[in-house]
């Protein structure tokens, strides 16, 4: 959920100053159009961790906009007026009318997270409140509100650095309270709860947009661009007069630099064949031992492999199955759906392959096709793949709550390495069946796929089912990393 | 929720036999079209109280359809295969493919109700499961499934009669088990939980359809007609090719006789002016006393008046305010929304009028406009008023959880009495402002309004906020019934 926000995104002051004038002018134009059209309201919800620059960013953004049409609210302790009415009353008071922009700090999303992180409510109570939030936001979206939910993120280290920095300067010292340091101690708990709530409240009509909060220039540009793109997208749809499509126009995070989850990886990791052979034997041995333990018979294991063509999924899977009893596993290769599968909801064909306890099912490609190939190739609408993130998270939640050990791998190769492997496949006789015209065609959309992969990891790498990105230009290294991850996850699962 | 189902609907055997041949032929035709089109699947969910004829009805219905394209499943205890997978796996296995009809007994809706009625789970756990059900059904609807959720209802007395009848006949005695009688003892608890779950899971894309289960002929015709109408409606929309509208095509209950909540009331109840004066003084006195008690200062009171033009809302409201301190109440008359209100979600103008503790707010017309005038006059789409039931229930749930005493009245007058009052208004000078051309026009849609009122009561008379229907042809009787209801509700609220 927070993977992309921890990559150390930055924009330097000079670039920032170059970007701002045009961005500001564009935002004012868009705001003017929203105000003239009066067809929808814009609700900007600001949440996140302490010290992540929420206030500064919004101050900056509000300064760029026409203040007559922006309403900003921060909700602290309820007033007596508010206390004597239902909880949501204060938020209803603050809703922006059509044509205006409302910016709400500490809104309905913040309270439940804080309450759970400080153990004031139980998990089932939290989930009940999550249901209420979802119903409320669905209603707002259907009533025409454009909802932008920003989550400002800082890693634990970044938060500590930020607090220390503020405390050092006499002019900002007052901003770091004892309560902030208390909260810092609870950072991990807070993060877990936040991840849980973000997962369950990220819907097709109101998805969360996670902002890296450490760098002031980066976060401001990010938020500004995301708001601008969301306004423009919605204005375009309104211009088409397509009422039905409106709720499908989800705001998506704008790209404000070129740093992403994939291109920050060092894909060609060193590992010799000799070292590979030595480690492989050892890891396969421990993996085999673990899957033969009696506790393993009480849980199923599900392993997902995704990656570009020729990323090495097949070879890696063979190294896993090599350690397993053939009566115990099944490899499910996922290609285009059959007629029978097409006649069912898209998750149906994965549900039918859910393993029993004690079984291992390895998916060679998976339910993530919907947010990868189907998204990029336009096989489904934006509304369909946007809602798929939440549906997939729900599916995996059910698997994990049942006790499944779920491990997901994305094998990452570079464009150059893929090309090398394609050519090798064309010339090596027994590999020729593995390369088709479609593989070459897919290469042309390299960047689109990369964006889709980053979104996928950000939206579906959750506290219950994290993604493991595997640097796979060196196939030896990739296979060892996968096997080691599996062994660790198994050990961890069986000791808990 | 179950009001309409307790009116003693019946269809005699002879009429039944006249209806069936054509209905059956129409159903077969519709089923054939669904099968040929293969654009959507049909999911019929069967739930309800024991002894309400669920099995018999479905057997009958299945007999009318082409059995090659109907899949019926009943879910008892999970098999070992099912037990070793996530809870929902068994239901995924049973989903019908596009072009087919699936009938599912004891599905995902039944388990949570049973578990809560027998106190195996907490309320917050129940609500958490409700959220999961809603997400699952929303996904199915968006994937193209037509969902028909039937709830078979019997009153407590009807259930006892049914069990006794079965127990008397040696050939059916085996069908009433000890467990059934145990469940009968828990009837009230079960009904409360069912009402709660039905309220929270009745959505625009999958609303509950409550079926009166006591009369075999009536319930079979009802279900058959509802299925037929839902299939035809969806087929029509598919024929238009309007993909976006599909999820808006909610199945609605078919009318199978002329008995409804309104026309079974005796509208002209006797009460003399003299008796009225005597009782009014007494009731106003107790009401005034109750609202001056210190406990009252800790809760708000919200009174809703709905009813046709000239039903006597104004006069009744004056009799209430006559007993209140002017500093303590506010009457909010609801007409067409202002510009400011139109720029907000439709519930906004009611949220802004939520009273503080110790205050009484009386709404002369209310948020129910959406499912009455807006529905009947076509001011909003079917999808909009269908989702409004759930949104209104959510709103009232928040009011009541805050501690509000919420009382809702529908004043019922006959068409003849309305006509008499209209004419009186035209001739009485000080009443002439009260009658407009629109009032006369509304009379033309008398039946449409009556249907809308019955649906409104069925879908929004809940365990937390029941409707009181007031027979209002005699205005004295109506005013006394309203005041007595208010006094009773206040007394009850303050003693709890």
C-alpha cells in the first residue's frame, strides 16, 4: 500500500519553481470551469501520518486556488453543538455545494484509524465503521461528488527525522508535542491499521491516493497535479453528458517524477551458477521438510507468479515443484478465459482453483490479469479494473482468514533482457513454441504495463498479502530469492 | 419491513389455476430468451422463516421452468471439501453461468442471521458480515448477475398454526422437528435480527423482496410474477444495449392481489368533537409534562409527517406544538429544494435541520419525498429512488443511534374525503391559498402514489424507526392517534 511512497521521491526547489506557474494557472482554469458548470462538487479528504506535511501542502494548494470557492475545514474535538447531534452531522455541515471545492482534514476516515490504533475499539467495530464509510462515500459519489482521498505517508524513520528536525529549530519546536512522540512509538500499529482501513475503503469511485510526504516540493506538485487531472477528467466526462460514466471517473494519482517501484530496482543481481546450485539444494531441502510437517496439512498454500513474458516464471515454478510431492501440488496456468469461465464473474475461475488444506496451488499468472493485461489492452472498462483492486483484496482477505498461506511474486526483467531472451527463444529449437507475435506486440506497451504494475503493487500489497518484487535479469538470483521467500513465509506461518 | 406480508394476502385455488398456464408459458419464454442471449445470469436467493413454504414454492416454480437451465442448491452443513476452503467457496461453486438460473437456499444471507439470533456472534460482527455480503453482491451485480432476493415471511401466529397443522397430519408430522419449536420460541429475536439484516442489505441493485408465506397459491404466484417481471425488465434493458443502466434494473415485487397496506385500513374512524376535546386536553397535558422532564433534555425528538394533500398534517402539527414551549421546537416545512439545497446531496437539507438534544423538530413532509413525489413524478431515476431506501435507513439509523426519538406518521385519507376537503378549501375564503392546480393534478396519479407509499412503508418501517399509519378521514380521530402515539413513544424512550 505504501511501497511507492517510500521510494524517496524528490523534486528540487528549482524544478519546483519551474513547474508551479503553469500548474497554478491550469488549476485556476479548472476550478473556474468547475464553478461555472456547477454540476458537481469536489471533496478533498486529507489524512495521513503525523509530520507528513498535510497542513503545509494544503496551505500551498489553497493559495493557488481562488479562495472564494474553496472551503477548508479541520475537525478537532466536537463542539457542544456537534456533540449533541449524530457523529456525521459535523461533516454534512462541511460538504461543499456543486461548483465548489471542500478540503476536509481529520474527516470520517481518521477517527476509526486512531481509535483502533489506540485500542479503543475492536477489529469488528472498526470493520463496521468501514462499512458505514463505504456506504456514505458511495452515496456522495452517486449524488455527484468528486471525491479525492489523499493519504500522506512517511516511513517510521522519516517521521523520527522530521520530528527531530522540527524540535531542533526554536521557531518550529512548538510543533512537536509529547503526544507526537507518543504516537511515534505506536507507528507500527498505526500503520497496520491504516493499511487495513485503506484497503477496505479504497473503492472504484473513491480510491485512496497515497502521497510520499517527506519531500515538500514533491508532495505539493503530486497533490496539485492529481487534483488537476481529476478535475479535467471529470469535466471532460461531464462535457460528454454521459451521466452513467460519472461514477466511473476515479481520480488517479498523477506521476510527478520518474521514480517508481520497478525502475529503482537493480535488476541484474549477482549470483553464480555454482552458488545457485549449492543454495538451491539447501532451500529445496528446507522447503520440502516444511511442507511435510503435520501442521502444514491444516492449511493450504497459494503461490502467485506474475511477470512479463520471458521473466522466468516457468523455470522458477519448476524449482519449487521439484521440492514438492506430486500428489500435493497443482500448477494452474492462466491464459484467456474459456467459454465457461467467461460466463461467470471474473474471479470465478480462481475460486474454483482454491486448494484444500495441505495442498499447494501455484498460479502461473492469476486474477491480477484484470488490472494488468485487461487494463492495458482495454479489455475491460476503467470502472471495472478500478473496482477490481477492492474485489481482489476482498478475495485474498477471505483466503487468508481461512488460513491460507498466500505468497505473491512479481518477476521483474529489463526490456533489454527480455529482448535477449526472445531472440534466444527464436533460435533455440525447443524454445520456439514459447515466443509468439503477441509477445512482440506486448513489448510496445512497455511503459503502460510498468505503470499498471506499480499501481497494482500499491493497491494490492496489503498487510495480509504483500507482494514480493523479484529482480530477475539473473535467473539464478531470482529463483533463489523466490525459494528463500517461500521458506521464510512458511516458517513464519507455522510458528504463528 | 414485513408490514405488507402480514395483511393476509390470499389467492383461491380456482383463480390460481386460471393464472398458472399463462404465467408458466411466459416464464418459459423469458427463460428461453435469457438462455439464448447469454448476457447475464439469474440468481434467485431463497431465505425466510421456518414453515413459510420456501421449499414448496421453489419446487412449484422449478417445475414450471425448463429444468435443463435451472440449477438448485441447498446449503446445509459444509462438506469436508467445503470446510477446508474459505466460507464463500461453496457459494462460488454454485453460481449460475450467464444464460442460466440458479436457485440458492440457505445462502450467505441466512448464516449471519441465524448466528446472531442464537447469540453466537456480536452485533458488530453481524454488521461486519453485512458489509461483506454487500460488497459481494455489488460485485456480482456489476459482473452482470441479476439478483433476486426473496424473504419468505410468516407472523409468529401463522408460524405456530403452520407447525400445528403439519404435526396433526401423520403424513407431514415428520416435517416439524423439535428444533423447529425451539426456533419458534426465538421467533421475536429472529425477526428483529432479520429486519436489521434486510434493512442493511437491501441495496439498489439487490433489494429484498418480502413474500407473504402463509397462503400457498398467493406466494407461488407472487414469486412467479416477480421473477417474470424482473427477467423481462432486464431483457428489455439488454435489448437497448444500455450497459450502464443494467445495474439500475432492480427487481421489484409483483402485485398479485389488490390487498395493500392502505386499502385494508378503515379510514373513517369514529370520534366525536366532544370526546376529541376531552382527550386532546389530557394528551397535550401528558405530552407537555414529558417534554419538560430533565431526561428529555438529553435527547432530541424528530417527528415526521407525510400524507397526501389535505390529509390534515398542518392541523395535527398545531395540536402538537400547542403542547410545547416555543423555545423548544421547530417546524420544518419541506417544499421543492432551494438552489442552495439542490447543490448538495438530497439528504443535506435534512441533516442541516437535525435538532440538538432537548429540541423537537417536526418535519411537514420530509426526506421521503425522494421515494414519493420524486419517484412518482419521475424527478429522479429508478436507480436513484431505489438506492434512497438504503440511504434513508442509514440516515435514520444514525439519528437513532445518537439517541433521537424518531416518530414517523403517514396520514391516510380516502380519495372521496380529499375531494370534499379540496372543494371546501375552494369555497372557504381563508383556506383558498391552500389549494392549487398541482393538488388537483396529483389526484390523477392516486394509484401510483398508493403503490409508492406501500413500498416506502415496507422498505423503511424498520425496527429502529417504524411507520405509524394514521386513519385520517376523521380529523379528530387522526389527531388523537398521533398524540397518543407520541406520548407512548416518549414514555417508552424515557423509561429505557
